[in-house]
C-alpha cells in the first residue's frame, strides 16, 4: 500500500462512528467471525447475522432487501416507510 498502512494495523474501534451496525450473511464465503470480531472491537456496535433461511447466503442486500432495509431503518431510528 502506498500509504504504508496495512489493513491489519488499523483499529476499527477508532475509525468507525458510533453507533455502528455490522450486518453479515451466515452462509457467506466470508466467515462471520470477521464481523463478530469487528463488533467486539467497536464500542456501541450492533451485530446482525442473517441466516440462510433469511437470505443470508452472501449478499443480504440483494437476497433479502426488505429485511435488510428494516434492519437499517430500525437502527437509524425510523420505520422503513418514513424514509420514502
């Protein structure tokens, strides 16, 4: 990397705003443990794992757009219809 920074040297607990929503798919090729770790190091974060039956195969925003939208809206303090 040109900046001299390695992704491993970045502390997500210091760079992400709070509160932070961490959402992932339970059956993704990207292991959930990486998002669980992010949740553990980011103060005031919320973790939501979408299981396979909920459209949590890999790309939740496409596989379960309604569920993902509801999650984001509730995290942001509004109902899904308020944002329209």
